[in-house]
């Protein structure tokens, strides 16, 4: 994600976490025309997926390892929230579930993965 987060309520990022990120990286490279840049994860690489033409990074494809090991193998969108703790409280109160987190993602940045009452997973992201 960039240093300046998108506005509250917007989609800030997309990640796909799978057992074999390299194979899936190559799949989306062939299907969508994306190029990739490796991201060192301390012993292995995850991938920033880039648009053809201008190279803008549009998504991440990650190995299901470490902190990502429990994430479902689906595209996970990150929704920008003003107050992660308050959003997680509302999630639980309205029948949702917190699947992972909250977890730090660099200085002043945190996220959590939730499941809504219909069963769909998404992530909430806060940057202070």
C-alpha cells in the first residue's frame, strides 16, 4: 500500500494468498498480462503484481506461510477504516467474526481479517 492511504471506506488493496504463489503468479501473468516484482519475506518471495504498460502495482500474490498461513485461498480486499478497533467491535456486534488480527503492518498501520454474516472474508485496514 502507498504511504498515503486511500479515503476511509475505499478499497485500499487486493491480496491473494495461496499455497503456491509462484504458480498462481505465472497464471495471472499469462491470463491478465500482469508482470511481477518480488517482495522479500525473509527466506522466500511474495509478489507485487503490476499492470501491463505502466507497471503500476495493483495486487499482491502471497504464499500461505507465516502470518498468512490461516488465510483462505481467495482474493482478499482491504477496506480502509478510520478506527480498526471500533470497526471490529461493530463487526462482532452485527454477527460478523474476526478471523485474524488485529496485526501490525508497519508503523501506525494495522489490519484484521473478518468474515461477514454471509460468510465472505475481507480485511479492514487502518493507518494512523
